[in-house]
C-alpha cells in the first residue's frame, strides 16, 4: 500500500477552486485532503503531520524547508 499525500487546506472561499480541482481530479484516491483553519494548517506542516499545506505566508520563517508553488 502506498502512503497517501497528506494535504491541509483552508476551507475558505479563495481556496475553493483548489479544493474542487483536487476533489475532482484523478489524484483524489492518492491524497488525504484535510480542511483546516490557517493556524492548524500551519501547525500541521511545522509538525510534519502533512506533506503539503496551504498556509499563511507569515509562517514561512518557521519552516525548515519551504517551497512556494506558483505561476
């Protein structure tokens, strides 16, 4: 069994297109999508409980390793 990719995302209006895209993609069976508030998303990423997090930019200095994915 392959471990699912753990993703924590805020369930706010501006992230709805991202969430919708994940939920309706072929990847949905390969991910564990967790809807959280921003502070919980950030803490889960800091604690290594998730692989990817949609987090507030202010938390970036607290992360050991970070990648900003954008256009």
